[in-house]
């Protein structure tokens, strides 16, 4: 019985490293399709907004704070990459510091996005004012929700790091967090370009 249990544990541990990155890649594929559909709907609705029957599309202003938020997300992604490299090199202190800073940049990005919402609402650009506003809030909400999900994973990883779990046991978690953040950055840059270009 003990041998069977030990074998089961070894099998689980050997499957986890290969299954987790594959699962994350499948998630990326599904999320990418969803974000592409939102982008397609945005472009189609914007095109309809210029037809005589609608004429209701008025572009949402892009506050300068969106540029600052974008820089914060870039910095968060950079720090996750540094933490990933430190984990591979088994540099615990550096990994811990980089992981903490990456999370702080991510929280600052979310706070900045909420501030943008407040600025737009104060200027009278409400969700139901026109379709462009609705899409702006939809896009930033979808991205923000995905980022919050990433922060949950970051929190679990950071908790393990600060409780002294061996670096070998958490390096995969750090790797997955970095991959997820790079994906979120790519999605945000694509949407930010779309918002600025239209």
C-alpha cells in the first residue's frame, strides 16, 4: 500500500510540469479567440456607427494616464521575466524581490485603469453614452479581470516564496506567471493600438 501511494505521488509530480504549461497554452488559445472576437465586434460596430441609420459612434478620449498604465504593465512583465530568470538560476533573493515588484506594478496598472474610468465618467463618458464608450469599458474590464486572475496566481506563488518553499518547487509557478503576464501585455498592447488607431 505504501509503495502504491509513493508511486502515485511520483506519477503526479512527473505529470504536473508538462501538463501545466500545456494547459496554459490551451487557455491562451481560447482567450485569444475571445479577444479577437471582441476586436472584430468593435471594428464592425464602429463601421456601423458611420452609417446614416446609426450615426452614434463618437470616439472615447484616450487620457494620457493610459500611456502611464501601459508603461506599468510593461514593467510588470519585465520584472516577471527577471524573476523567471532568477528562478532558473536558483537566485532566491533576486527572484523574491523581482516577484514582489512585478506584483506591485500589476496592482498599480489596475489602480491606474480604475482612475481612467473615473476620469472618463467625470467628463461625462458613461458606459451607455455611446457604443464607443461601451466597448472601451468592455475591453478594459475583460483585460482587468484576466489580470486579476493572474494576480491570484501571483499571490499563491508569492505566498510560497515568502514561506520558504524551495526554489525548485516553485520555479514552474514563476515560469507560468511570467508566461501569463507576457500574454496579458501582448493583449493589452494590441487593444491599446486598436483604441488609439480608431
